[in-house]
């Protein structure tokens, strides 16, 4: 596919502050570090802030995001990790189930950029995590930022970030 080009949307702009949670599974630490560096750079370039948390593996990423959606005040989430094909079907389970869970969270209205690499070998992961090359961490952060922008464009006031009707009612 020599000469193929990829169209990249312009970075969204925000009038109000944005805060993202980067959830990373650092099983392959150097790959994860590159992905996180790309995500941080993209969020900072958009004027946002972030927190980073680590979880044991890719399957735990959606669970951590689910917990955060219920118990914190983030506008969006960046899921980062790497799954390299091995000799067993565990690869398929981890790839499919983590992706499916992230998709389900997204369909509930949560703004998530999925940067969990699913690759055949370490070399493919290195290229996709390199902040000077394809860096899918930055791409996942950009996806989350675009979804946050859509949510703010179409959402009602008070529906972005942490909202819990029970807690709001208790404060009234």
C-alpha cells in the first residue's frame, strides 16, 4: 500500500476545559509508554488535562472505564494497551472482548478512543506506538476529543462529564 494517505480531522477546539482519563495496560511497558506519550501530547495540544491509571491487562481496561464513568468526572477516556498474537486462542478472546466492551460503553454515550493495539508481532506494535511514527495513542486521544466535541455540540448542558441524578437530587 505504498503511497496510501490517511485523512486526519482537524483537532477540535473547546471553550470549556476538558479532562480525560487515560487507562493503560502496560503489559508491554515500552509499547504502552509510547502510546501514553502520544495520547498526552494530543490532549495537551487540545488544551485538555488528563489522569493516567494502569490496569493489569487489556481485559481490565473497559472495566476501569466503566467504574470511572460512574464514580468520577471525566469528559472522555483513552484506552491503551497492546495484544500480540501468541500460540493460543487467548489473543482472540482478549481482542474481541476488550473491543466489544469498549464499544458497548461508547454506545451508552461515553466518549472513548480505543488505542488497544492488536498485532501479529512486536515490530508491528513498535511502529504503531512510536510517537514519531503512526502513534495510535495520539489517534485514540484524538478520537476521544472528537467525540467529546460532538457530545458538547449536541448534548444538553450538564450532561458532559460526571452526572448522577441521585447525587444532584441529594444536593438540591
